[in-house]
C-alpha cells in the first residue's frame, strides 16, 4: 500500500499473536481427524527429541504446549532469529530502527522445523538450558512463541501438510476468509499496509520463520468472520469443530498454582489470566487474545454473556501516549458494546 491511504476494514496487516488462537482450533481439528491426541507426548511426533534438561525424565505433552505450561521459554533468542525481512534492500532501514527484535536478511531464513531443532534439541545449534524453565512441565505458566510454533509443527508432522495448507483448508476457506493468508504471495499487496514506529518511520515488511505464532495477514473484515465463529462455537453452534471440541478449546486449564506471582485482577483484558487451548480468559470473563510485534498491536475479545466481540488492529508501535490512545479506543468500543447489548435487550435509551 503506497502513500497516505485510509485504513479501512479491508486493509491487510500482520496481526501478531492473535494468530495463535488458530493453532488451538487446528489442534482440535487434527484430533477430530484421529491424527493426534492432546495428551500425547510431543516426542511421539518429532524427528528430534525435546525435553527439559532440568527434568529430562518428564514428559511434555501437546496440551502443555497449548496451555503454555511446557516449561519452554523464548528468552532473547526468539526475537533475534525469527524475523525475516521481505526485501533485502530494507537492511539499512532496519538498522536505523530502535527495535528489540532483529530483522534478518532473506537468505538467513531456514525451515520452521530446523529453527525448532536449533532452539530446543540438545544437539541444536542454539540450544541452551536457559531455553527452558527450571520447573517441571505442567507446573508453571510461561507464555512462549516457540512452544506455540512447536504445536503447529506437530500438526504438520501428523497431517503431512504444512500448517499454512492445513489452516487454509480447514479454517480460512470454510469461513470465507478469502483475503487472508500466511505469505505475502497469498494476499492482495495493494491492500496491505506498511507498519510504522511511533515516530512514523516505516518498518521493513517482514515475515516470521515461526509464522504460526503471529504471522497471519488479515483484515478486520476477515477476522470478524473468525471471531463470529468463535462466538458461535462457545455457544455450541460452531461450524469448524464439534461442540465437544469447542468445549475443550474454551476450558480453563490453569489454577493459582500455575503462576509464580499472584494474579492481577485489575487488568480486565489480561489474556494470560487463565488459558484455554491458545485462547485467553480474562479476569472479567472475556475470551480472546492480544498481539504485539514490531509495528503491530492487536486485540480480539468477546463477551460470552452478550455474544458481542471486539477487534482492534493498529499498524504502529506504541509508546506510553500511544498506549493510552489505544486503550481509549478500546474503551470506546466497550461503551458501544454496552449500547448494543442494551438495544438487543430492549433497554437502549437514545
């Protein structure tokens, strides 16, 4: 997208970790197909062994990955290795940006499975005990992009399809998300926005080696179809999965013992308060996920009582002032939600 073009419901952009919710749906679809079980050990599916070096005898299961209790952690290495520039000519631009992530050259890209082996397997090129918690698998919640990507890789191994192919076939196409995709070649580039720093510098177009954890390119219009399906699924009327699978997807799997610090109930949209299968439960009972990447801030939540969902995509990094504006917009959407709910119950007062 060139020049100053209005951002609309059809504008395309990366949506960061909101993408992870799709891994949960894909896992359950794969389970329905009889290709895996969430309680299977992950090493039943991998061509390399993954175990916590502090507890080598402990089994990590697929469910541990899906609830962020696998004991895998990202550390600084994830941000240094996963982001790949779409265009090598943007290298000079990338060096001028104040980012905690590193934008690697296109020739630095490797296959997702190789990335995971390098990171997690004892013989891997980047292996370090610090890539794991000292606690045992299942004990503590630790949000991890690498663990999420490993779950998507297990889907690939069990279905003999790439994660992109599987989710396109079983999620994007059935929902009519025709504008969405995992690669720039899959989407209409004329509708894709650039991403920007808070001081309006353009961030290089990039993709992720670990694309299942945050690389979906989509629009508000397409993602609204997805969010509508989640709301239907919560209420037993979903089209993608069985009622039983959706019940698993939305179950709360964690307790206070899974967190080292006391849970903060003052953050109403904290998607790490409790966990379904790659979908968060907030302290006020909302369901959804947040996302953040260079030049990206995204929210996707719904209220299971009112059946109203909210989406917010931003194509700019946020500083303190920007964050205040972001939450002000979100609060305005919340006020609109209340008006919609009042109208639907016949109590709306103009």
